[in-house]
């Protein structure tokens, strides 16, 4: 039953022309503070402010995680491009230096080859033909670029939620101050 609710939410978002933003809940804009305070669970201004502050903190945590992912992707994309460039020149012999010990290097000449080894991560390295390696790297570059664009959209959406929550909190504080001034006059 829960799966059908999730699926229907995804379908509804797709029908409305919106995409889901990594499960980021949409902030509720409080237009009428009085009617909002009459809703169940909104007994006092303190409880409402506490809820809004908790939601705001969750948004901050999500922003931190998304920013870390963005930084990681921004580092990966140039590396993938550099690897693709290296594959273009794999038909020529190459001269390189490698470290034997601290401040001790050895010069080596590398002959052209039809195989390359790609470090996939998690202590895994695989041998690929040059064409296969190029196809894999191009696919990885495309995926990383799409993910970066998606993260940018999610961060923009999250910033909108910050603003909405901050406005709601400010309205609630204004209402609270108004109630306090009314009580003090009476």
C-alpha cells in the first residue's frame, strides 16, 4: 500500500510537469496565520515555531549533503575528461617519469597499446580495449554531468524551501508579537 502511494506521488509530479527533488519535502507557505494556527497540531505559536525550526534544520542538513555531492562531482568530471584526452593520444608512444623513492624518479618510454586499465574504485581495476574504455568514460561523463545538473536543480529547490520556511517563521513571530502586545494592553 505504501508503495502505491509513493508511485502515485511520482506519477502526479510527472503529470504536473514537476520532478521530485530527491525526496525533499515542499515547505508549506503560510498565507493566513490565523487559519494555519487553527489546524490540528498547531496549538501554540511555540509549537509551530519549533516545527518550522526543525524543518529548517532538516533543509540545512540536506543542503550540506547536496553540496558535498556537488563538490565530489565537480572533481570527477575534469578527471573523466582528462582520461578521455589521454585515450585520444594512446596511439603515440609516451615518455613519463615515475617515483622510485622520495625525490628519485625513473624515466620510462611507453609504447602504444590496444589495452588500458581503468581504476573503477573500491580497489577494483579492470582491463578494457581502448574503444570500450572510451565508451565507458563517455557514459560516465554523461551521467556525472546529468547528476550535476540535477543537483543544481535540487539545490535551487532547497533554497526556495529555505525562503518559504523563513517567511513562515517570520509571519508566525509577527503574529506572536501581535498577540503579546494585545495581552499586555488588556
